[in-house]
């Protein structure tokens, strides 16, 4: 089975459509969304309804911090512009869409895989996996062979150095788009596909990944999309200009 992995869609319809098309073209039959469907972008209703459709067909979706903020209340730790986007987003969603966000699970275990937005050691705390030490903390918090997460908006792949079940200090490398990586069974792995809707690694192309469970490989992808159209929608909605500008720079 080929599983599509998408994280941090952030209400970006153009990026989401481009990634879904690319992943379908590669033969993905199950779609997994790693949180933060909303926030920043101008198409929250479309994105939520699209993900709801995939979940109804057997896909999976976990709760992100922006999803929680829209369904409940924004954290005081959020930047003022992010909180403003949360309030705007809530006004664009109906009760059914808000209920869908509010009832998303923090994590989903799927055979030898764990899906979570931020990390495995404290999913509700929203701490970032930013390097080898935090990747090690996440690897040590689960027995699953592969953890798939988002939140950091940058593609990354970490792996245990000393084998299952004790990962030791995690190794790390930056994945090359389009090149499959074999997930050897003697290690545990943590993969972040990067952000579909708001990349922050200096590359404006949408990010996603494909997991082949038969071959036990993961392939990271970068998908060009019409970021100018997405930015124009953000401006037309009256959302902060910085949300539009960063789509063209990937920062």
C-alpha cells in the first residue's frame, strides 16, 4: 500500500490540490493528514471538507495546534498575527466543520506507524522536533517503528543509531526529494514530510511524502503550485500580509 503523508496544510487550497494530485499520480490509496489543516491561509472550509472526505473513505487525520485553537481557543503563546488568523478562520467554518476539528485525535497508531502532529513524548504540549535531541525524545516515547509528524514546516528524517527498541542518540539527514529511503527494520524512524501549505525551509514548493508499506520506503516530494494565487486570496481576505509574502519565499 502507498500512503500519502501531508502536514500543515494551513488552509492553502492550491498547495493541497497540487500535492493530492501528485500523490494520486504515484498510486497512493490511503491519505494521512498530520495536523494543522487551518490557520494562515484563505480556504479553511475547503481544506476541512476535503480532509473530512478522505477520513470518511478510510484515511486518517490528527489534531494540530491551529486546529485545536480554532475549535476551542487560541493559546496565549501564539503570535498576535496567528491569533488573528484563528479568529478569522473560526468565522469561516460551520458547526460541523468545527466539530470535525475539535474531535480529531492527538495521535493515531496504524500497524507499525504512529501519526502525530508535534511529537510522541507529549502530543498535547506542541513542542517541536527541531534536532537530534528532541527526535531522540520522541523515538524513546513510542514503540512504533515509524513516527510521522509535522509542526516544524521542514522536511526531515531521523533514525535510531543503535537499533530497536533503544534508539540512543538519533541520527539525521535531509531527505532528497524524489529519492526513496529504505526504512530498515533494525532502526526506528521519525519522518516529517514538511509543510504542504506553508513551507519554511527556503523552498516555496509544497512538501509532502509517500510511504510504501510493501517496500518499507519513504519518498519525500516537493510540488510546485500557484502560490501567487494563494497569496492573492490571503490579501483579499484581509489576513496579515506576512502570510502572503512567505508563500513566495518559503520562509
